[in-house]
C-alpha cells in the first residue's frame, strides 16, 4: 500500500493550498483508483488553466461547462464524465449539493 509520501501532486503547480487539497483527496485512494483519480485531477487542473478558472472556487455552471468539454471535446463516454469519484465531486463538495437533478455532473 502506498503512503502519503508517495503521492505526486506536482500537477497542482506552486499553489500550496491546491497541492494540500490534492494530496488529501488522493490519500483516500490506493492502487489503480489513485492513478485514475490523479489522472482526473491532472485533466481538471489543465482545463482550469486553459479556461482561466480557479480549481477550488468553481461554480456549478463552471463544473457543468467542464463536464460538457469532457463529453464534446475529449469525447469521454457519459459514464466517465459522471463517475462518482470524478475530480469535481470530492474536491469541490460545496458544489455537489447545489447541482440540479438530471445533470451528468449531479
């Protein structure tokens, strides 16, 4: 089993809060789950940089825009976009409870 010292959060850049939040999020997983979640975060942070968004301050509308980008640009299948341990679900719990029923991100 990996320890928290094995968690690579270099993709979070120089923002200490973002690095700590990423490490705490990834520490809950091990093995392939951690690899997949790390990949989710890497993609999410890259999207945030490209769209001038702040990763820990995303609104529901921005999360839905990100989900749309995953579907339409990256061509991810709906199950991938809506998977329950996606980066936005656990990293942004304040957004989860405000989602509209029936959206792919809710």
